[in-house]
C-alpha cells in the first residue's frame, strides 16, 4: 500500500458518549472503525462530497455508526446526542445529501435494521412500514393482495419510503397517484430533541390510520421534505390503491443472465407490460407539439403516467455505458418523445376508451406511435420500461459515471421551454463536462406530468468524471447558475433539493423568504442543541457564519451573472 | 483519459487495485449490490441478496462498501494499521457474485472483482488472508489439496469402480473429481454416483487418481495469486499432456477455474480439452438418449443454484431439465433463483474462517426452500452440500439436502 499519501483521520466520540450509545444498541450494533465510517462518507450524487474526498477533508468522515432496531432505540440515541451535543445524521441508502458537514465528531444513525413491514391493512387500504423498507418490497407484498402503493421512483424501487418522505417522492405514475407525500397517512418520527411525534389520525390512540391531517394542525405537512432536519422517520403509513396487474412480475422471455453474458439486451426485454397495463411511446415533430399534446393528455383524465424522459432512455435502456454513449451520439432515440401508461382499473372497456382518447390527441398534434411498423428497433430497445413503468429497476444507470448537479424545477408545462432555453445558455457559458445532458437544448427536456398535470417536474443533469475535481466543480457551477436563473425567471421552487437544502436555502432567499425564515425559527424550537442533520435544510446563524467563504463567493458570482444582488 | 474510454485490457490475475480506480470512484451507492433485481422481487422476506449485508447490516460487508474501502486504500486515505478490521470484511464475502451481477447490469462496475483484487493485495502485503486460510494454503502447497490429506488417499473413493487410469491409457473423457469429493468420505457417494452414471452411459471414462491436483480455485478466491497461478499451470500441463478430449467436473469451483480463471492468467497456455460440469454433461447424455432411466421417484424437490455454476457461468437449465426428466419428481422453485440465487454461505473461504456466519446463511436458504413445500433441496456442489447439509443437521425440522446424482442413481437402470 502506498503510505506516502496523506491519510484522512477521523475524529472519535468521547468515550462516555460511545459507552452510552453502546448501552442502547449493544456492542454488536455500534462501529467506529476507520473502514466502516469510510463507507458512510462519500455519497452518490452530491458533488461537494466528492470534492471533499479529493481534498482529503476529514469533515466528511463520521465518528461512529450506530444501528437502532426500533423507534425507542432511535429516541434513546437522539437523547444521548442532545445530552452531549453530538450532531447526528440519519442514513438509509446514502444516495443524497447525508454527508457530515461539520468539524464535530458526527454520529451516523443507520436505519438498516428497521426493515420490517409492520402491517398491511387490506380493508382500510394502507400499509405501515419501518424506515428501511423500500418500494419494491412494499409492492411485492401488496400486489399479492390486490393493492399497491401507486408507483415507484425513477431513482429505482430500492428507495426507502421513509427517506423519500424527507424529500418529495417522485413517481412515474404521479399523473394519477401524486407524489409520495400526497400518499402518506401518518409518520412516526423521533424529533431532534428526542420526542416521538406521531402524525395524522393515528396520534389518537387506537383511532387508526385513515386521515393524514390528524386533529390539526397538520404536523405532517410541516415535516414533508424536511430533509432530515426536523427529525428521523422511523415508521411511515401509506395509502394503498387497487392493483389490477399480476401478483408478481412474470419472467422476462430472454431468461436470466449470468456474469458471462449479463450485458445482453434480451435480459432487459419484458415482452409486454403487466396484466391490465399498456405502455405507449409517441414521437413528435418538435417540442411545442409534444408539450401541447402532453397538456391535453394530462387534462383529459386518462392514463396513470405521462412522462417524457428525453435522452435518459438512452441510459435506462442501454446495458452498458458504451452503448449509452453510442446511442446518444447517434440520436438513436427520437428527439421529441414521451410515454403514456394506461391501466385498466375500472372495467374491460376502460383501456379501450382511453386508447381512443389518446389516439385522437396524438393525431391532432401530429404525433406518431412507435410500433412494429414505425421504428420497431427503438420500441424494442425501450422494452425495459414495460416493467420499469411499474417498478423501476434500471433508473440509476444514469449515475454510472457520476450524477452531479441537477436542475429540478417544477412548474406548469410551458416551463419546459424555459428550462430548455436556460440550459442552452448554460451550455454556451460553461461548456460540456464528460457527459453532458443536452437537457432539451436539442431534444425533449425531462418532463414528468404530476397530479393530473396541475404541475410538472423538469430535470437536467450533468455527468462529470468523478476522478477529476475540476469537472465536478464545473458541474456544480451549472447547479448554482440554474438556481439563480430560475429565481430570475420567477420560476417555481426546485423539487426535492437545492432550494430547500443548504447552502441554497440561505443563498437564494427569494425562493421562499417567509418559509425559510420560519423554518429557521422552527429549527430553534425542534432542535435547541442544533444536533439534527446540521447544515442540511436550513443553517443556524452560527452555521452560516462557518460556511466556507469560497462557496459563498462562487454562488454570489452566479447570482450576479443573473442580475441578482450578492448575499452577505 | 476519461472515465469510460477503453483501456488496454489486462487479464484478471495481472490486474492491480489501481486498475479499478475509475470504477470505485464512480460507485453510485444505488444499493443493488445488496438486493434482488427489482423485477424479481416476490416478497419482502426474500428481497435481499448479499448474505453478509443481510446478517451484519453495515455497508463494509456489501459490494458497495468494498468499493468505498478500495477507493480509500488507492488514495492512501487510511492504511492497514488504521483499519485492521478490513480483512474481516473482505473474507466474510462468499464471492457469490450477486453484487457483481446487479452492479454489472445496472452500473457496469465490478464489486466482486474489486473484492478479489483487494484480497490479493492483502495477501501480497502479508496482512491477509485470515489465519484459518493460511492452513488451507499450506495444505495446497504441501499436499496439492486443501484438506491436509496425503495424495495417496485421493482415489480411495473409487475402489471397485472400473474407471480407466488416464495416466496410463488413452481415454476420451476425464473425470476431474476435485479435492472435496475425493477426500471427504461423506461426499464419496457423489463421486461414485457420477462415475457410475457416466460409465453406465457408455462414456470412455478415466481419471488421474493420485496424480490429480487441486484446481486452485480455493487459493484463487482467497487471493493467493502466486499459488493459484503455479497450480493452474501445472494442471494445464497435466491435463493437456493426458490427451483427453473432454473433462467432466462435479465441483463448480473446479469448473469455474478451468473454464474461466485459467484463461485469465497472463501467458498461460490454453486448456485443450472441453470442460463440462456434471449437470451439463448428464443433461447432454439424457438428450442423446444415452442414459437409461427406469422407475419412478415420487418426490417434491427444489433446486439450489450453486453460485459458481449458475450466476458465474450460466448453467441454470441443465440441472432443472435433469430433475424434470426423472419420472415422478416435481420441481418447485424458490423465490431467489438463477442469477438472483441466495448463496449457501459456504464459498469464497467464508466457511473456513466464519463458520457461524456460513451456517446462518445456509439456514436462511433452507428456510426459503422449506417455504416451497419441497421435501429436499437438491444441488450439485460439494461446498453447498457440506454447508447446507451441516445446517440442515442442526435444524429440528431440517429439510433433506441431496446431490443431483443421488436422485438420478435411484432411477438408473442398473442391474
């Protein structure tokens, strides 16, 4: 081993804290070895954690990892953290925004032991799961009972439901079922000071899980998209909906791969969507006709999912990175396309009717269905979506390289044009990274039609080389520029992250001055010792003062490029 | 050079940890290395796939964790002295390859290879393997087998069987018995069954007897590349000079070594004979009508895919076809099968160093098998049979563990 390189040394917890934690979970479930904390320090899509790794910044290393088995153990841990003023960060998969950001010895509370489905209430159509249960697990169990939770996120069905509540929870079938946070009946949380909060009607003992607002005020709403700042979700109860598809996914006709031939496309090619479901791919001549058609489809009341994935299909549906790059280069997938998921929920005639409506709308807007007679090779390549449209499994292929910087603005359909326009400007200003999402510069921007088309999500991303810090910084610049651009254009808040996560919360006060100032006050009440996920959703004054000057300068530079005044 | 530009391809056994630098930096934390491929999940209970993560619940035991540890070691973020615990994380892995399967499918990366190269680095630098493995390596070096048995005992299982001596006479097909079936008398029946079945089918069968040597798989998996390469080269020379056209092996470890690992040794000559696993070979004999099956076996069984046979090399269907060819046998499948099969817990040196973990993993597999309603769990791997068999023996309601040939021999038309 090369020992001449600079080591990165972790801080350790004071022994009395360690011993107190050990008494809660037992010796088997507490770890402070150097290699263990390493695996909780570099995150998936958070560019700054990569930069810190390149810079050998010890602040990304937690001091200790502890694994509670229950809400009560989590509560005991949080109380110890308060007693000794030790910052803690809840952790599930570790894909986003969970890295330690403070110089203090930080505790990771890994919820991987809390992986049980607590109950599935078929009669009242809801399910209660612990924090580490994922979409795929819940789907598998509920589908057998003729129910499902209504979708799975594009970031794959491995996302933990409890974690997603801390963000927003975007699904492919949001058109009908809405975001995850519209499907939550109740959460049980350990608040930053160690109190246990149960929201919804369940807060009344034995009242049952049926109403998310509870006796009021709506504490659930206060906790949605809190990114962990307001507490740790240990249990979540979700609404279930009727499921009319197969009890389990049928075998893919191509069989099962081995390590010898795993990249053969046949293994990702389900013959057809699940029973009572259909998937249509439509190509348009230009972005304008596509967006107009999407508006009509969304508002017509048909379909459970309506999304345009643009260039992303090249990732999701390509079995290797080489194939992805080749398909992007050759524009294998049509530049303006979207997909529609139909489900036969009410009667045999439902899909027949919805197909007619869809065909009429597509015809009026000059669209063409991909079919056996029109671009069959593209339709064949898109087959992973036959199953992914219900339980997404190939989604994280987009992160094969590194998924740093994302623009995730929300808004009405016409914001697709603004997103595309702004992205073109960014491309001109900053140039490309190793793989650059064209983001609608010359094809469809990513568009997810949400909640019957009342609003949409748009997305553009960059994929820098993770081994090159300068590339990651360039990608991060896109992110900062995007945030400033959307503020200048009076566009809606970003979904999930960025404008509700620091440093953007503080550095873009225009995004929600009342909300963010209020959250800062709330944090003082909920988290008097500032121990919960420090620096995540909203800085305290002290944390803001400690925030690195160079990042403040970089963000201010982007603000000034957009004609916004600097934030001091 | 950017991340995914093609690099001059090296053979696996000359690759160093630094060759995986791009890959380990790019680990996406998608967590598919710990879980069944999404479309295959049929229940929450059987949705996970990494035995070590399932048991210990922290990331260093998973493929993803190894990627992060490898990154830190490559960049010098910590040293062996700072993290002596790493050796345990590396060797708790059963090398089942489930992480590699899902990571290749989704992220195009190689967590199992990274783990094996980490092991090789640790062995090279004298900080690995586990103490228990050192005896195994010593045995392979001294006795040409991992079981500390004298070479003279290697063919005891074959007494009274009319198998030709491939050292002395020309044969078409060589039965490469493998060390475990040759030396472990509780497994002799498998070698005897296999030989009997092949002979009954008219195969011109020979063996090397006392001259057979370890295929090298156990030391390759442990990370002792030097010993493995030396053994492999001896084996290639021995097998090529025997002039056999076919080699049949019952052990998936031997089968993988000869069909895959030997090709990954820089400068090693190619093995001339075609290598078959028993399941493949018997399936071929049945298809060609050469295996005289008579009688019936009224049994409900489930098939356990050995990782090195199934996930690593794609032999999924032949053993299933064999079971279905036996009159009266009903094959019922577990939830986790084929590429998503749950490991028995016995591979990669895990059983040697961490018996308790290996047995817990086996017990989980047996519970899954019981849920199918099968009377027996059938497989075709000496390590799976040892590990599952031992675990079944400790269960009050243990399911029977059988080798594929145990069933076949019962319906073979033998006078």
